[in-house]
């Protein structure tokens, strides 16, 4: 019996959430597209891998990670399932809007 090992890259669910946000907040288009392009090529195994690439990302628990977008003017909260290489967009908003959510449960 043979097993083939596939190196999977991250699948981001869903890019349309990012697109809808940057269409309303044009200043975020380039930073969000850049973030997406970088992340979709990754094969992260754990949060340590994320911190090596994004040193200012916050690991908040419950498989949630907060990324600073556009010089920390915006926050992007994702839920990551490392085993299946999926990143689920849970929240994108201003720093002020972020202050009104619980990043660990959103």
C-alpha cells in the first residue's frame, strides 16, 4: 500500500468577505490582498509558524489569530484549522470595532 503525501496550502474561507470589506474601505484593498496572497501559500502546522511570519499577530486562543492590517488601523480575526489547512475569516473591522468583540469566540 502506498501513501502519497500532499503539501497543502492554506485555503481561506472566504475571500469574498475580504473583498466586500475592501470595496467599502478602499484603503484596505492592497493590505488585504497582500495578506491573502501570503497566507494562501503557507503550510502552517501551528501558531509558532504564524508568529515567525507575522510577528505582530496575536494568538488569542481557541484557534483564533488576530492580524493587524494597514498599520494596525484594522483588525482581521481568523479561525484556523491546521489539520485541514483552512483559515476562516471571522471578523474584519477597525481597531475601534474590534474593541467591541470577543476575538476568542467570534
